[in-house]
C-alpha cells in the first residue's frame, strides 16, 4: 500500500497498527441485504480448522470453536454446575455460600443457613417477640395499628404504614412528580435529583451527578487505582507489564521485573564479575562496588544493588504507594486530577475525564451534529469530507482532495518515477525489478505494501506465475530460525525465500500456513549475515491475486505469549496474536490491544474513517472475505440498549460487534448500501463499563480488496426516531434514518 506514508506504491517499516488476527469462517447476510460472494476455493486452502468441545477439554456451557463459531458443550449432571470447580466450561460441585443473620435481615430465633446448618440470631428486647410484627425471625410488637396516607400527610407514591406494610398514596397530576417539590411522597413541580456515587456504582474519582454538579467519589486504597480494572470510577488493580533482562540492559544477577517478581539474568564468564562492566547487573572485568538506595534516589521497594544482589529500600506511608507518583521505587500519591471538556477540546456528548469518570459536554446547536465533521465530541455541520492520498491509492505528486483543496502525496524514491507505469500519481520502477527494497537486518519487521502496480518478476515452485510481486532483500542479524508470514493481507498471498537474491536457491515456498484470510507463512534456519530474497506474490491469478499485504519477519519463538499484538505468527503454529491459545489469558485481548481507534465511552458517537492500508484483520459471519477493515473500541458509559450503524458512509460494508480481539460476535449486519435506507445496523443491550470492539469491514471489491469510507454512529436506542431527525443515525434501528424514517415526517 502507501509509499512514504500513503498510496499503494510503497510502505513504511515499523509497527503500524495493532490489530489481531481473525478467522475467515464463512459469511452470510445477517440483518442486512445482499452481500458480496466469496471466491470459490479461498477457504478450502486457507480455511479454519474448528476445535470440538472434547478437543479443548470442555464439558458444558458455551465456548468458541477457534474459528469464530460457537460451541454448545452440554449441561452438567444433577448436583454439579458448569465451572463449579473453578475451571470454566468444566462441571464441578455447586459451591454453597451460607447465609448470615445479617444478610437475611433476621435478628432473633433459629433459622437455616441454606447449606445444611442452623443459625442462632439472638433474642428480642423487652416488649417485643420474635416474629411479633408478622415477619419471621424479626423482633416486633404483637399488634400494630397501620397509618393512613392522609394521617401521614402524603398524596403520592408508596409509603410504609408503620406496621411492616406499604401504602399506595396515588399518582400526581400532569406537570408534577412525586417528591418534585422537595417533600417525599408529596406532589410538586419536578426538580432534578442528583445521583449519588453509590447509585451509579462508583467509588472513586469525579463524575457528573446528572444535574449539572460534580460528584467526588473518593480515592482508592493503596495498591489500587481508579479504573484500574478497566471500569471507570471503580477502584481496581491496574495491570502490570513485567520488564525483561534485555529490556533493562542487564545480563547477570537477580533483577526486579517491575511487577513484584524477580528476573534471573544469568552469571558472568570466568574472569568477570556482575557489575564489573561499570553498570549494575552488567558483566565486566573490574570488581563491583554495590550501590545504595540513597545513591540511586530510591526510598521504597526492591531493586538491584548492581553487583548481583538486591536492596530493600523500605515501605511508603501516609497514603502514598511505591511508584505512585510515576517514578519507580519512589513514594508518591496516586490521586488523579480529572480533565474538563474545555481542556480536552470537546464540546458535546459524554467524554472520559482521564480518571475513570465521564464528562457531559452538552449538546450541539440546531443544524450541527456531535462529531459531524469527523472529530468525535466536536459540533460541526455535516459537509464535505476531504479524501486522502492513501484512500485514492496515490503516493506522489498533487491530487484534488474532493472538497476544493489539493493533497501533496510526496515524492518517489530513488530509481522510481511518478506515473512511470502509466498510472497517474503512483510511483513505479522500469521493469525488470529484482529487488524492490533492501530491508537491511532489521528485526522484527512489520511492513505494509501493495502489489497492484508491481511487475511479475518472480515465480516460486508453489506458484506466483502471472501475478505481480514484490522482492524484499533481508539479512539475518544472527544465527537462528526465522519466520516470514503475510498474516492480515487483503490478498490471496504467497511467500517464497531465495538464498542471496534473485538467482539463488529456493529455500521455502508456501501459499498457506496461516489459519485465516489470505496469509501465508514459511520458516528457515539462517546463519548470521546470510541474505535472503523474500518474495511476496499472488497465490493464483485472477481475483485477489494482487493487493495490499503485510510482511512480518520474526525469530521463531516457543510461544506467542508476550508477543500478542504484533500481527505475526511468532511461534509458527498458524494462529496469530489473540487467536493463539498462548494469548487468550492476556487482558488486553479484551479489545484494548488490537483496536485501531479507542472511542472511549463517548455517547453519542459520529466517527468518520476509511479502511485504506488497514489490512484484513477480522471476519464476521456476514460480509465478504479478503477485505480491509477497521476496529473501534467502545466502552458503554451506562447500562442500556445501544444502536451501531454506518448510515451515510457512501459504501456498502459489513458491521459487526465483538466482545474483544478474539471475542464472540454479538451481532453482524451487512449491506451494499450505506444510505439513509438499508444501511447496516446492530442493536445491543450492554452493561455499564462493558467493552466491545466495533468492526467496519469492506464489501467494495470483487477481484481485489478496495478501501471504503464510512461513518460510524453509536447512539442510545430510542423506540422512535422523532426528535432525533438530524443526527445522521438510525436511532430506532429500523433500517431508516432521519428524513427517510416515517417518524420524522
């Protein structure tokens, strides 16, 4: 794809987008209209191999089959429950939690605890008997005269009658609410009642009280942080990413990993000592002089003494935590200062305040839409949306932006000319081309490229004849076994290795090896300094034999764990990132590690984007195969029913919502139109704080993947569109938006 940052010509070498592999599990239209047909044969060669309940050791409940599908693993025998022994999807004894007198709200006499034993809940005071008020195991007087609504001066709502019962004191006339005037159970003009932290289920940070005020829900105890478990304004333990020996530049002795554990960084060769090299935990010939906590400016926790030993620098007091101020091994405060709407540059909708809370930044003026200009939570009139060089597939010269402006798409690299292949504003080389680019000895490699305007310069024993290709020269930085894959490629790809260069011996060639999409994988054992030509080619001629690809080069690893968001098959087992069982315990597989865009907990959302250079990272049960897609992380700011749609994007697409990078599909809709009628729409009920990954997937190409532009809306569900007829969204999820909906006529 894009050269020098855009277009299909060339590409940038670096970690571009974090996105997780997804399984091409087949497709069908769910809630949309006709979808694009998949090319026959694509799934037969690169198709997914689902696992059964038995193969995964599962006995009960609902699980995933490894290919995006859902398994029903049965029910448990009598006396057991699914997960009862603490292992998910495995039957075990149902745990019994005994009741207490307090939890049952009882204060006298014997009562069963629900688990086979009896509780003694005490005796009653003088003048009362156990159950005397009519409630078993609760002290009360034997006789009671209930009050009346009139006698209590109440005229609405439910009121206790003083004898354990409830009075219904009626309803209020139109324009008044019960308690609206400030007196409980008395009709009055409605006033705003602010929420409390407890009602909102929050225990830390600042957030709106719903009436224009701000609630201070307190601070978190030591060792926790506000929003640490991912739920805004709720105390939790933040995830910790342990450091490595090499990451700290250490090669000997024990070293803290920053998360409470210890790393053993090895021993020094004969004649050297740990710390002798002039740095802590670094081998060298000189004798080592241990450092101290004071010398390193530290006052808490454990750290290395630089000579293979450990220092205990003490504990923190007065509400501080070790590292709480952001400096490791230094005591500091963890209190978070929330941002304001003005500081964040937002002016409408709900926006995270940076401390786990949500700011209410207001509504837009008439004629404007929140996010209407493509910037979330900023009011704008829906208007012309400029295109980009990447979307147009251009990487040199100047081109119109579609809105009266001009885009500068850059210059070509040495040896290339702008428009040399007869395609305006696209860089190309004159044929033949053996090496398109020398990658040096970089490791790891994540390269995005495109073969559409390339030449057919190479052919391997496994295919590649008649399709354009790219030749990349790479030098092994050390001896080892290395993997080369094209996971996430939006084309039916082939990978071939040749020793030294174009005329060298073929070392490996494959058209498959990745368990989804159009990816392929090979591996080879190489010596330090050995060069190979890596050819990325089309597996077959015709449809999807050319297009966007990703090339990953890694040293073969024993496990994918610790490498779960680099887009590559590091351990060579065909499964990538969160699709690999090695990664399924990784917390950020909930969507945080693979989303292209984090929308926070904004509501409503109007987000304008495109899929240019995105790659094929996901596949829903509806839509088309081998198309580019984008993933958006969104957190529900409250419990409710929400509508996700792509009204007004101008291109047909699939829209599906997942529980995470490797999560279950909650809903999927696909359509060839994104107009005011018939656009994809998904309606879901979510819990407060629940994260979902919203994927917009293309359906625009039948022979090659073609990028699309889209507008993603997220709104709270309304039973009718009336009152929301200018926001561009399908608020009632009936397939018609704004003036196309009869509610707005």
